[in-house]
């Protein structure tokens, strides 16, 4: 694979990828693709992913509030659900989310254990 993928190469690979996906849909699944189609699918997927990783990356939130909001979005949770999950009150979590209170060690530990947020990342953003 090339180290630098141009926008034109990306667009062409994306078009071919969508075409193969349409074929797979028509045939009833990926297992019905021919060997040649499977190879092409893998190649175009790598090309599209490589380009998107460079040009369409989403930065990691740099605050505790941002990390909580990201997890709320990923898991489709409401703030009161997160408060219950983290074993804290809605009021305390609301104060933290509005920058009126700093998270304590128990909350950070719960964020790591219950939400799966990397502990090293939590230490960096606190």
C-alpha cells in the first residue's frame, strides 16, 4: 500500500468499495462474493481507511466533561443514567459537567471501571 493516498485515489477506491458492497447486498452477504471480489473489497477498504485515518480523524476529548459526553453519546445514555452508573448523584455530576466542581478520585475510578475510559487519559485531563 502506498504511504500517501491522494484524494482522487481515495474517491476512486470509495466508489469501487460501494460498488462491491452493493454486489454483496444483491447476492445476500459477503460470503457470496467471488474470491476476486473479496480481494478487491479488502484492498479498497484498506485504501479508504488509510485515507480517512489521516484526513478524517476525530480528536479525543481533552476534558473530563468531554470524555463523559463522548461515552454518553456512544452508549446513548442520559446524564442521570451516567450518574447512576458512576454511583454519584445527578446534582454532583451536573456540577462536574458545568465546571462548577472537580471530579473526585472515586468518580475517576468509576469512569475507568464502568465507562472504560483509560486511566492514563483521565490523569492527563484532570
